[in-house]
C-alpha cells in the first residue's frame, strides 16, 4: 500500500508556525515515499471553528506550496459516516450507551479524588457477562462510550520517540458520541484515518496520550494500524515556551515580514531535523532526504535571527523571476504600481545582497516606482552643502549629455566627473544618492541611476538643487 499522510488542523485560529512544520513533515514523508498528502479540516468543534480560520489555513498552505493531492475533507460533512460506524460498534458490542448524568459523574470523580485515586469513569453502564445494568432513566439522553480493553497494554513504536507503552487499565471508556449525537474528536480522527487509508500519522507530541485510545478503536474496527510520529514542540531561543516575541506567528505574518515561502520551509525543516551540516535545501532535496528517523525527540528552538539568515541566503541565490512574484506583492501592499518603474528582476539583482527580507527590499526600492516625498534631514544637511550642490549641478550637465543610459556609461561618467573635480567618488556619489533616493543609502550609484532612468534622474537632480537653494540662508 502506498504511503498516505495528512495534515489535520482545527479551524479555530490562523495556521501557526508549529502547525506549518507539522504539515511540512507530513508532506515530505508522503512525497519521499511516492505517496499522497491530504488536508483534513477537523471542524467538529462548532463553537470555536470559523470560516475565517479555514480560509487562513488554505491561504497559508497555498503560500507554502503544500498542496493536498485530494480535495480537502471536512469532518462536519461526514457525520452520517460517523453515525454509521457508531451503530455498527453498538451492534458489535465494542461500544455502549451510558446514561450517567453530569451530576453523577461529578460526584464519582469527587469520591475518587477524596480516596486519592485517579479520576476516571467507573464503568457503571459498561456491559459485562453476569452484570445487571440499571434501567435507563427517562429523559436522560445517553452518550456512547467505547468499550476499551481492560487487560494488556498498547505498545506504540513511535517513529520519532521510539517505543511507548500504555496499560489498558489506565484508559477508561472514552465517549465517542455526545448526548446530542455529535461524535467526539478522538473517534472522528480514527474513522477518518481508516477511511482515507492513512499510513503515517505525523502530529505534535501533545497528541501522544490520545494515541493509545485511537489505536484501540482502530483495532476494534479491524483496521490496519498506521505508523505514528509525534513531533516535539518548538521553544523560543531562550528555552521558554514559544510566544509571539519568539516568532510564534501566523504563517501569513511571515509573508508580510518579507520571507520567501521556500526560505520559511527551509528553516522549518531544520527545526528538529538535520542532514549532516547542510543548512540550505531545495524543495526537491527536502523531499529526497527527509527522514523521520533523523528527527530529534527533543524540543527544537526557534531562532528568528537564523530564520532571517536563511531568508537572506534564499534571496541571494533564488531565481529572480521566482522572487519577483513575492516582491511585487510587497510593492503593491505599499501602494506602488510595479509597472511604473524598472523591471522587478533588475531591481532584485541590484538589492538582494543587502536586503534580508523582501519587505526591506521593497522599502529600499520604493524610490524607483514612486515620487520622492522628501529627503532624510540628516543626509540632506550633510550632503546638500555648497560642494554638494556644485556636484549635483555639474553632474546634471554631464549626465544629460550621455548618448546612452547604461551601467557602464554611467559608471564612467560619474568617475570621470569625480576625477575632473579632484573629488573622491564618495563626495560625488553621496549627494547624488540623497538627491535621487532621498537618503544616502542605495545600490551602487551607477546601478541606481540606471534603474531610475534618465528622465527621473535628471528631474530629481534638478529638483534637489532647487530645494536646497530655496533653504539656503539669505
């Protein structure tokens, strides 16, 4: 049987970074084994599940490129199937009706706690040979409980954590359908995994205690068990529980911060997994090399500075045409029309060495697509002095006379002008930067002027001179 894995989030909030890592691990396992990956929306919690959260999950998964091989499955659309399985289990004797009221159960647990016992269902409605059950009370809708084995143990050979055992006597009879007929989480998961042929269940280690209960239900249904892998939690760089200050953000917030989806995936795959000393992986390499047996059972630590480093490496080596898709998204968010300026690929090639994120790149490239709103006060005061204005006025004439507007031609013109005036290149380049960019930071000046274009460059040089003279004393 080919491998089938799944990512099964509850739509009660955005797709957070821990969920994205789990989705990635599930996706990579399926792809490495030549199998299928599916997305299942576990929305049985009707009070907390929202369409907004569902949309956020889809948006995050699409941005990361973690595509389901099947149409997404919604648990709320499968209630008839759950009821069918529960009816069969009641008929087989692997499930039973329980009429215990909430008040009875509260009193039962209070008595157990008073005896310093572990609170658990005492099986008062569990059918046994020779046991006489009470008469069902009128007006009390029953829940349905799974008849969990009381002998032996469940041994889980976790693909990450190794063997884990659970004594059946410690697992009480789980409610699989509430009094209103709505099936419960642990039951729905089992039926879904069975019906969808799931061979690998990869999820957070907060689900470890659910696993023996789910295994017992699967065994009661005569199912072949999937392989389980429970991924340890992600901590902050300081070892504390991951929070927003560490980077526990929604996936789409990372897009807004300027991350490439491939870079974020690369960083996430290294949170708990390694392949020698390799730090950067293409998607194909991840799919070929990822192995659950190499995933650490210890919590991973999220280091935002390392995430920025990975993103910067991607920006420097990625196909500029691929980067351009995300770069355009950031420019448009800033109200910039990318058609009103140089080709995005050319800008990316000029900026990517000095920008760690696409947001930074968009901010530093804004001047290429929109008119200047002013000048940095400190830079203008420093470079729009008498010498700076002479440079701008003289260079205006030199650049205006250029027969072609290319990087080599601009490089030669600026250097020739600096030499003719007996000035260092910095004395010439910095006033130009402030005049055409608004600040004294930009790519190399010849690249900057080439990207900006002849008309905008000359207009901005002229405007800068006029602006500075209008503010000169006297």
